[in-house]
C-alpha cells in the first residue's frame, strides 16, 4: 500500500508541476508560430557546434587516453574501464557533451531556409552521431534509441514528418526498425556475457516480474536469428522493461532503507562529481552501494525515491514544473531555443533508466 501511495502521489505531483508551469490544460495539439532571425540562429548554432566539438573531444580524451577504453575490447571491458573513477576532464565533458543532442534540431531548422555546404554537413553529421557510436561502444541501447527518437521528434516538430497516412507508415517503419536494432544489440550483449538472449528474457533481473514462458522461448529459437527473431526479441525485451519497471519501482519503495537516501547523487551525479573533482567534496555517496537491485529499470519514480525518499514527489513536481514552463514558453514563439530544450526533456524523462 505504501508504494502505491507514493506512486499515485508522484503522478499527481508531476501533473501539478506541469499545470503550474504551463498555467493551462490542453488535450489538443497546438501550433506555435515562432519568430526568429536567421542570423541569430546561425550564430547560436555555430556556438553550439563549437561547444559540442569541445565536449566530444574531452570525452574521447577521457575515455580512450585516460581510462583505457578501446575499440578492440568488448562492451563489458569498456564498461569496467569507465567505472575506474572520475577526473576533471570527464566532469567538464559531462556539462558540455549533452549539447550534441541539440545539434540535429538546429541543423534541420537551418536546412529549411539556408543552404549548408557538403563539407559542413559531413562534419555536423559526424559530430551529432557520436552518441550512437558511444552507445555501441558501451552496449547502451537507451542512448542510441533516445537519440534517434529525439531526431524523430525534431523532424516532426519542424514539419519534416506529419501525422497522416504517409507519416504513420514512416512512423511504423521507424518503430519496427528501432525494435529490430534493439533486439540485435540485446542479442549481441547477452552473447558477450556467455548467455543466450532467450534465456535472459526468462531469468535476468529485468524479467523477474515478467518472465517469458517456455513455449514462447521455443518459438523464438525456431526463428534462427533472422530478421523476425531480432524484431520479436526487441519487442519482447522492450515490453518486459516497460511493464517490469512499475513492479520493480514498487518493490524498491517497499524495501529500500531510507536511512541511506542519496540526496540527489543518483539523478544529479554529475554535480557531485564536479564538486568532488574541483572542491574535494566527499564523493563516496556516488557509489550507490545501498541500491535494492542494480541494473534494473524502475521508471523515473525509482531514482527519485533513492535520492529523496518519500520527498521524491517534490523533486518530481519540480521536473513537471520545468516541463510545463518550457511548454508554455515554446508556444509563445519568442525564443526558438526553448523548443529543443523542451523536446530533450521529454525524451530524457521517458528514457530515464536506472541501469
């Protein structure tokens, strides 16, 4: 009962935060007429690209030259190298690198009214696709899928994709492609662990509350790693993650000892790492040794409870309030920079995982 009360109150507080931030309720799509100057957008875009390039370079230096990540090793060895500690370069990169996720928006926007030469296009595409490379390097499907979903939303907002028959077909193909890619990456990752992907859907942590039955396992094996195998595997894995997350969060809330709450170290770990690297702040709390179960998706509500206990509902209210403010300001059309930030927040909240 306690965990359900927390869940219901969390959803109410998120909604209230959105309501207070947006100052109105609307169940309809709204078109925003945005007033912007191309020269200002070009200037902001150039500045954004420079910051992103610097952030990517720092991340490459940190991972390949300081921590010893390599293209010749598997994802688990690279993850172990990544967990070897932090440094000031990694901390600075954590503040600058996320700017990469905003580049596709401005790239698509500018391409509608300004011709970008081929060389610049190649450079921009190379930089903006680094998150996919990073996700493949460490076997993180969430990074890859969230980045691609972000580009899809950008395309929809800017009118490259519409919700009509043709648009629905494109969206359906996009979803099928994402599920297939997810299934392939999942199969590869479990193989590196010395485990069958099918067995993983039955005995792994994320399948604890929603295990796959034996008869369906035999059917998956009969597909012999073809296209439909990866599609079905990716679909099942996604469904398990989404359904399992609620039960995992309820289990977490009922069993976590709130004497060990992290006070933001999970959701805002980059701030703690920055304070640790620059000011010598005690970073032992970042290790998260008191987690109920590691490597389990427990929705946005789970990390909020880890950080603040029952007061996590206030943190969720704050997240909802920010989202509501960004939504209201994006509709005004006075500042086009608000739109990608609002879209980015939507994706981050949806793909917020505790893995």
